[in-house]
């Protein structure tokens, strides 16, 4: 593997992980209700997209414009894996070691948010009750659930990496 790809992937992975930890810390410090805010989710996604675009632009420039699909995919995927691992480790430490009591508050806020959202869409009461029951039985901030969530994030990142690799790969001389 090319050293530039490895170096940039690791560097931007660490940056992504630290940005994720910073976002989580800010939300935790400012107002726990922000964990259920849709606009915070959209802003976070936008930040990760911008970091990915900067990563691939920089790497393509560092490689003098010769950037294969595989190299673009690999660069982003390395970054995503490292960022996810840092983020999950931070969340495990925050929600399971530093302040495990906040998990109950977040669960209550999530249930309230889900119920309000379902009511807005005129969901039948029986479906709302069933969803509430499932949410109450679940601990989304437990170590196991955070790790399970990271598997979904890795799969989503792989799909996103495919998209970005298509955009950033070098055009072949036959085109």
C-alpha cells in the first residue's frame, strides 16, 4: 500500500475520531436533548462529508492526480475505520465509565422523541406502545450496543467510500 494513502488515511481517521469525540462532548456539555436533535445529526454528517472530501482531494493532489478507484476507496475506508474506532472508544468510556447514569436520561429523551415523532405521523397507539417497550428494554449506550452500532457505521462508510471513490478516481486515458 502506498505510504501517502496510509499516512493520509490514518491522519484523517484520527481527525475524524477527534471531531466526533468533540461533537459528543459539546452535546454532552451543552444539553443532552441535542442527542435527539435531527439538525445536529445533519450537521455532523455534513462535517464528516467535508472531512472525506478534503481527505480525498489532498490525497489525489499528493499522488499527482493519479488516483485509482481502489486507492480512493482504501484511503477513505482507512480513515473511516480509525475514526469510528476512536469515536466508539470515546463513547464507551463516556457512557459506561465516566457517567453511566446519563444513559437513563438519554433513554428517556430518546423514547420521548420517538413517541412525539410517531404521534406526528399518526402512528397507532399500539405501535407506539410496542416501540416504547422495545426502547425501554434496550440500552443503546452499552458497550455491546455501541460496538454493534459501529458495525453499521462501518458498512455505511464502505458504501460512502464507494461513492467518493467513483467521484475522486482519476479519469483513464481512454475516456
